[in-house]
């Protein structure tokens, strides 16, 4: 299983980022996390703009997390 690494945060915060890259990296982050929650914070029907919040705890076991 690919591991989400600390430098990956900079990659997902980069703007603009392709949907493919976000799908891949956020998927890795979720797989390496516990207690994950997600909610839609806002949505604008006129523009289609949205804001989604993802909150969780990254696993710190050596087998799941590379520091």
C-alpha cells in the first residue's frame, strides 16, 4: 500500500491541482488515517463552488507512516 508522507501535504495544497492527483493523494491519506470525518461546509448553487472539510488522525505506526 502506498504511504502518505509529510511532503504530500504540499502537493495537495498546490493550486491548481488535478482531480486525479487529489483523488490519489487524499485516498492515501484516508487509508493511513483513523477517526476520519468529512462534511460539506458550503456550496454555492449559482457558481457550483463548494468547500469540503476532511478531518482525521494519521497513523503513527512505523508500518503505516513515513516521517
